């Protein structure tokens, strides 16, 4: 009986030792599998996502970096790149909020000044020209570094060009300092703008007046197909109304005349719109020609060297 009890105790002791061993083993395995977030590795992974164009994922990774390393020297850079990611991901309001937070928290730093530029660019994408210009004017007011001022004037010039305000664009380009004229290709851009008077335009009022003869306004706007359609359609309706009245079908003639009045008015309105569209297209064509001469394209890729972040410039030839 004593032997049986002793044997049971031995087995219980062995089982306890085995359970303890398994517990220690699993604890060791769990500890070894624990994920440790490294500051540099996390930042570089966020950069990898950004450079690959995975902007949605980049936003998450930059935000993770900011959360886990709030006192890192790269915190401001991470916030700035998160703002760029929002912008590239068409999340314009989030981008503006992110850049504004940098300006509020990090005044008079490199990335706070750059945030003004990026806010202006976002508003330009939203076609909010006045706010875009106001943002740059605010930057010009507070900045003392000539390089920052030159970039602000250059950005303003291109906004004015987008608006078709060529003279104001010229004024801004002339404010760029001589040492940065070559950087921004100022002389060539001014030469291009000197040809602004050569932009072909159509007078909307003249287009509407010519449309008294259906199709003539479209022909003036260099849209011969629309001119032919308008002439045939209106001509047919006018002839049909004439035939109806000539055959004493006054009711039918009245209906046709009423319908023709709509087509005739549409012919005039369409010609005026065509003139505006023609002018808009010519302005864009001229603007695209000017953009081919842009020497500086600010790249959003950053290169980390000795703790400094450099902006890459692309120079097309």
C-alpha cells in the first residue's frame, strides 16, 4: 500500500516537473516572439511606403512613428511627410490640417516654412486661388530667408499664370533674387511670358452676334462640325415652320416656331460658350508650353544623410 502511494507521489512530482518545464518553455517562446518597435526601422518603413507610392499605408506608418516616438528628432519630418501623403492621397482637408499643426507647433523651422508652401499647393489643387495666394503672402510676411522668399514668389507666379493673370505673374518672377534666377529658370520663363500677346482668343460677344446666322458663331470659334449641325437643324426648323404657316397650319407652325426658338437660343448660347472654351484651351496650351521650361521640380523624396534631410531637385532638359 505504501509502495502504491509512493509511486503515485513520484508520478505527480514528475507531472508537476513536466508542466513546469512546458510553462517555462512557452514563456520563453512567447518572450522571444515579442515585437519590439525600433525608432529607425519604423521611420524607414514609413519612408519605404511613401517612396513606393503607398500613401495610405505611409500615413498609418508615420502616425505610428509619431505615437511611439513623440520626442524623436524626426517627429517633425514624419508629420510633414504624413501631410504630403494626405495630399498625394487626395485627402486635402487632412493635409491642410496636418501642415497647419506643424506651423502652430514648430514655428520658424524649416518644415513649418515648407508647410506654408504645401498648404498653398493643396489649395491650388482645390482651385481655391485666393486662399492659395493668401497663404504665400503670409509666408512672405514672416520669412527672412531669401531662399524661402524666392520660392514663395515663384509659387505665386505660377498661381497667377494658372489664373491667366500674366502681368502679376511677371511681377512675382521679377522679385526672385538674382542668385536664384537660374535655379528657377526665371529668364526663360519671362521670355515665354513675353509671348502672351500671341495667345489666340475669340470674342464671346462677337461669337454670339454672328450666331444670328445659325452656325456662323461656331464657325468663328473654329468648330465647323458644330456650325454645320446648327445651320442644318435651325434651317430645317425654320423651313418647316414657314411651310406650316404657308399651308394655313397655324397650330403646327406655332409649335414648330416655339421649338425653333429654343434651338435658336441654344445656338447663340453654344457659340458664346465655345468662345470661352476656345480661350480657356488656348490659355492652357500656352501654360503647358511654359511648364516645359520649368527647371525646378521639388521632389517629395527625401534623402537622410548625417541627420539632415535634403530636398531633391529635378532638372529637365
